[in-house]
């Protein structure tokens, strides 16, 4: 998750999804790592293109970007879009 201080959509995600995310199959399959949008990306991660928006959820597979969700569409849409990203990346689900 790429975020920045003061991002109202990041705060909304933190309130609505953040507490339950690690307890879900999605959260176990795609563990969350938080990155500040202004910070230098950690070594070993390759993004397909520059990061412009917060929050941005980037699904990484073996250190390379496999999928991206820019913005937070709300709880009702987030889970379905994340599931689609995981399925398209052909990641094995962790139950």
C-alpha cells in the first residue's frame, strides 16, 4: 500500500479495512507492506510505472508489479478488485 500522511482515502481504508485485512484470505495471500509515496522504494521491488496516487495498492510477485489498484473505491468494491488481482496473478490462496 502506497500512502502519505493526510490522505483522506488512506485514512478511510485504514478505518474500514485495515483492522481486518491481515485476518482474511486476501490479507494472508497478499500481506500488506506500507510505503510512503515520497520515499525511495525498497530495494528489490520493481514497479511497472511511477506511483502518483494514494492510496495505491500494488500486488508484487517475486519483487515485480503484477497488478495495481489506484485509489480506494470503498469497502464494497475493494475486496472484489483485490480478489481479481490475486486471481489474475495466479497466486496460490492462503486460507
